[in-house]
C-alpha cells in the first residue's frame, strides 16, 4: 500500500536496490497512478540521479545508466501490438538478460513479454493512496519478490 508519492518512490527504490540482474518490469495502471514515479525510485535504487528520470511518453524510450542499464519504455501512445513491433519492442526485450526494461502501459504488449517478468499493478484508491500488487512470472522474478518480502 502506498500512502503518497514518497511511498511509491520508496517502493521503486527498494526494488532497484535489490535487483541483481537484467529483466523486465511490467507496470500496469491508469494515467496518473504513479508508474513514472515508481520508475524514478527504481532507477534511484540503481544509482541513477532522480532528476535524470523523466517520462518517455513522447520519446517512447529513455535510457539510464546506473548499476544496471535501464530502458524506460512508455507505451501510452501505442494503440496496438503491431505498433509495438514497429517501434522495436522485441529489440528492447532482447536486452533483458543484461539490462532492465521498465514498461509503462505494459498491458498493451503482454504477448511480447518473455516468460520471466515482474508485473506491478497500480490501483488508485484515493488521490493519495495506491495499491501496488507485485506478481512474479518465472523463477527469477519470483525469487526477486521473495527477497523483497524477506
């Protein structure tokens, strides 16, 4: 449960501090629910300056260099999975062994995701409160979740 922007940032930062290898993080939730803020925290946990992390809505992809390389992809403007192919989603996803691919609006390209990924579902409960539900698909992401819970 996130009781405000600072808590959402902390959730992301803790994940960034714990992740040890590349992978895919699929963020799902409505506009304004905190996906970019969570990503900012995540990147901060990897050693990226908080000021450097911005929404890539119009650029589609921002890259950050921290302890791990991060591709921050915003699929808000993507209408269908075919456009995902056109912007090179498979090329980015192929980097997931050595880099972290953070996908905002990931529900638009779920069939393209690898078997192993971490999903974070954001639910708006009030203007300040969010429920963040973490689900690990695959052994690596499930192990990361167990480490976060421990």
